C-alpha cells in the first residue's frame, strides 16, 4: 500500500518558547498564522536557599530538543511534512543568566533565574560606587540598578563560583541569557556553535547601551565584567545559524526575541499600542516606536529590531515578578489541587471578603523596585477561607497591573483606553473580568493565546533569506479579540485599590540586606514571615473544612 500523501500546507515556521516554568515548540502556517502543532514540557526550579532561584541549563536544552521532536512527530501523524518548516524563531525568559565552558559545552553553574534575590548586597555595594542615584546605569541602559538584571547575577558568579573564575581566567567561559545558550548549542555547540544574542535580550543585561546598540565598555568596567565572554549582538530577525541535530537539522534559526518583545511584535506592532502578558510574572509593555522614553518607575527597553538594516523600536515596560507564580504557590502549598481550580473557587465566592494578598515573594518590581518587600496576606478574619484567598490571589495580579498602568499613563501622557492581554492566565475569565473592573477600562483578550510564539515565528519567517512572512502592517493577519467591560462602579474600584496600596506598604522592609544575601529568612520580627502566613492559612482553612462550610 502506498504511503499516505503529505498535506500541502505551504511554508511553515517553528518557534521555541523557553519560559520559566516550561518549554514549548510550536509550528505556524506563515500564510494564515494558524497554529498547526505544539508540544510542551514542564521544567523544575531549584531553591537552594531562601530567595535563590536556579534552573539546570542542560534540562532546559533537553526540553527544547524534546519539544521539537514531539511536535514533528505530531505533524507527521496528520500528514504534514516537516520539510515545510523553513525557519525557527527563539523566544526566552529574559535576564536569566548562564555561564558555560566553550570547550566542553558544560554549564559552569546552574542558570540564575531572573527572580533570584541573592545579589541584593551586590547591588548595594555597586550603588556606593555611584552615590546619590543610579543615573549612570539607567541613562545608558534604561534600567535601574536591581537584582532583576543579568549583570549582577554574572558579577555574583564571578565572585563566588571558583569553576567560573577559573574558566574566565583560562579563556574558556561564555556568558549568555537563555537564548544565547540555546542558539549556541543548537547551532553546533563545541563544534562551531554561534555565540550571539539579539538586541532585546542584550538590553536586559545592564551591560548594553540602548542608544548605540552595543556592549558598553564603561558599564562592563563598572560591573567588572570581561567583555570577551559576551555574545555578539544581532538584530531580532536574521539568520544566526543552522540547526545541527534532530528532525529539523539544516533549518535556519532566524528569529530571536525576549519573550515580552515577541508578544509585542505579535500584538502591538504600532506605536502607542500596549499589551500585558500574564505568565510567571506580569509584563506590561507600550510600544513607543523610535522614541526612547524614560520613566522614574518603569523600564525603558528595546522592543525589537527586525533586520540588520532596520530601525530599532523601543518600549516602556512595567514588570511584576509574581503573577501566575502565585497560583503555582497555592497549588504547591495544597490550597488548590490544580491551577485551573483557582478560577472555580474565586467564581463561587465572588469576593475576597476584605482579604488582600501581596505576593512579593521576590520583592516588589515596578513601580517600587523594593527588594526588601515580602509576601503578606492581611485582612484575615475567622470567616476567611481558601475561596477568599483564591479570589485575593487573582485580585493581586490585577492590582499590580493597575499600578503599572497608572505609571505608564503618566509617563506616556495619553491614557490607554483599553488593555490588550495575552498569556496562559488569560484563559481565566474571572481574572479578565476582575482586571477590567480594577482598571475600569475594557480588557481585550486575543483568541490566539500563543502570541509570544507567534511573534518569534513572525520574526524568523520575515528574516532576509527566508522571506515567508510579511511584517507590513497591512499584511498582518488580524487576531480575533474578546472584550471584557468593567462591571462595577469606578468608586468601588478606587476603594479596593486604595486598600491594596495600604497592604503593599505593610509588605515593605521585611528583609535585611544580610538575610537576603545569605539566604537567611530572618526578618525584623523574631520569626520568618512565611511562618505567620502558612500558620494562619492552615488554621483558618482547617477550621473551614472542619465546619463543612465553603
């Protein structure tokens, strides 16, 4: 019997989406932007000490290979020929820092994740070198001096990991964010792998001048980072190299964007448009076009540069460390069994009953930039149960977004009339309605939740030498949208928001510099905050179960 004929679907483009919690590989039609197949692998995170967050770079790489292999198998099952895949784009968790040995291909230490807080005293010591303010860093990079970004994570490794120190001394070390590690490995690794990054990822390191679009020698000297370990910086859309292994061997890797920039390309390609991505964290970006807009509480970052000879575009960004991660925390603590359960609990109770949750597990990012903050749940009474806490957790995501949106409206000068949203959490309709109520503007959800992957695929398919995807605005496929309109009075929204702000103030100042650096959870009180939170939750939730009440 003859083999079944392969389906004719035209040119396809694949996208690696390497996130904090999982890796995915997705394949799109370049003509219709239809998602044809995908596969996802969940990743582990390691927490060696309080405030430390690490991942295994080899596990991350293996997850990429597994996702590509399984996606190609699924395409074969529906008679789609993988030879139609003409390009691969890469999007990645940003700021997460990797150092590896270019002779062996082995990581020299675990990847230090963007959420990690171990570098607080490093930040404070560096701040003393520029007394008064950190304008020296921010004027060049658009970023405040913070534990969030790669330079201080790299500085910590150079100060504390002997294997890293020795490899740097012997000229064997290479540094990169996750995109660099993946592209180097996928294009050959020790056998000619390409050591590169794109402008969006480079702009999150605190070593990159966002005006000249080059590594900055003054910044590297300030952080005492050797420039010879840094990757070459390319645009977000050009051929970096070819896949050297697996079912897609020989396929060009031709798109690279930090995950939030990839989503911006897919959703907000025009100046003045803004989107919020709900993932592990929450990231609200406004496309400011070729204007580099600076802000007191927000980040100025490179949005994209789609071709070597194309202009660079910038964005204003507000970053929230903990969004979807708070739902995972509730699950891991046993409050809920699955992440999806939080929507059911919140819908059933319909209110937090005065309970407010500030999930400052990794300090507070925009607009506060306060690393001493820690998570608190306040407003608890004997009536509080897990349903109220689930509702408060969703509200916390929305309140944090409101804080960023207020700052962005102030800095851009033209208030947003609606907010476009994407990311895994947007499937939660209770969250989307809460967000519209708290912002008091419509929230517009894309029917294509995989906008990060779509943006990476668009950049890859549009690269010179590939040319299977048009990025002209008139040719971009329209994505269907669903609107959530505010359903409460603005006055009620303001009361709830002002109470949230009181809770935020109480979350600050819990950790000393020494405890954050050493992984010691000692707080200003005699017991760790986590003790009070967990003890209170166990007692309250246990009481509700015993009483048989919801």
